C-alpha cells in the first residue's frame, strides 16, 4: 500500500492512500466542522487523486493546499477586494483564515502575471 504524508502548518496532519486517509490525532480530535480539519481532509483528497492517477503528480503540500482552497473558496470571492470582515468570511466559507489570505495572494499573483 502506498501512503502519502500530508503536512499542514508545519506538522504531519494525515496520511493518505488511494482508498482512505488517516488523520493525525491533533486533527482527528477537532470538531467535524472545524475548518482546519476540513482543509486537511481535502488535502488528502488531492493526494488520493494523484495516487489514483486522476491528477498528475508528484504530490506536494502546496498543490494540495491549492486543491483544498479551490474546493472551498469561490473564484468570485478572490476576484473582489478583501472585505473588512475577512474573519467572518473565512468562517462562513469554512476555511482557515490563513488559507483565505494565501488564496487571495496566489490569485493576485496569477492575475498580475497574465
């Protein structure tokens, strides 16, 4: 069985195989609706898609973060100026605030190079 380690916020957060994933205790013990837990699970989905050949590899945590952000943050949100209530927006989207900021920065960088 092939396992892919998933690192989030500087710590191993999970491992993924082509058929299942295993969350590290510090992620698994979070509430089901916790944004970081959801984000890590989506990173596991990215690893699964690479391991099964549905996405090109190799796996990287940065690609998995982009995959998770794309699943949670509508492009329309990234195209608009950041509202004063970014914390509320992140909460409403169910995404960690730091990931909303990172997605905005990535989107702006891609728009700038076009």
